[in-house]
């Protein structure tokens, strides 16, 4: 994983706020799926809520 994306996962898991942005194909959705998976593993699936601001974003985050 690219260093800055790994750092984004670490920041999210630390409980701090995170704003993830970037151009197409840089790994935003991949990083979010990793964050979601790690949070679900740590706290349980029912404790992690996932939302998306657009329909396209929600498709990229499936199956969450």
C-alpha cells in the first residue's frame, strides 16, 4: 500500500478525523474499504455505520 494511504488508515484507526481526497485511481475507495474492514474487526460490524454522499460513491463502497 502507498505510504500516504497506509497513514490514512492509521489516522482513521486512531480515532482522529480524516479527510481523504485525491484524483481518480489513487486508491481512495480501496483505502476506505480497508478502514471500514479494520473498524469492523475492532468494534464489530454492527458498530460501524457507512454512508456515502452520492450514488456513485455508494457503489464504490459495496458491499458495506
